[in-house]
């Protein structure tokens, strides 16, 4: 699924673009990759926020969120990354 907020190319306004992909791998894990990008009117990516969530077949959940911004060199640089792991309850 992809979404934008309707800003036309060339506008001075910023546009939020979201792309979300969900798949189930061969081991039965559900993987959700959600990327939100801040794009200027010329199509340059200014910042991204990517969240990858993996729900394991055993119930373990891993969430990896990465925030990156564009530097003066035009490349994206990670400014924050957060990784959370929630173990499955073996008694459930």
C-alpha cells in the first residue's frame, strides 16, 4: 500500500509518502515493513522513518525503527535506531 498527501510536484510544500509491505516468510513469520518519507516539491527525500515488525511463528515480536535525515552531502544518515524484542510467553 502506498499513500501521499496529494502535493503536486514542484510545490514548495512537503509531501509525506508511506509505503507498507506485509509478507509471510517460509518459516511462518509475519514481516511488516512500513516506510514513511518526507519529500520536498522537487522529489528529494528529506527524512525517513522505517519500522520493521516481525511477528515470529512462536509469538516472539521484534520491532526495529530507524529514523534517518538527509545530510548536506545528499545522503540519508541514521540519527536514531530503536530495537525492541518481546519474547513469546512459553506458558501460554
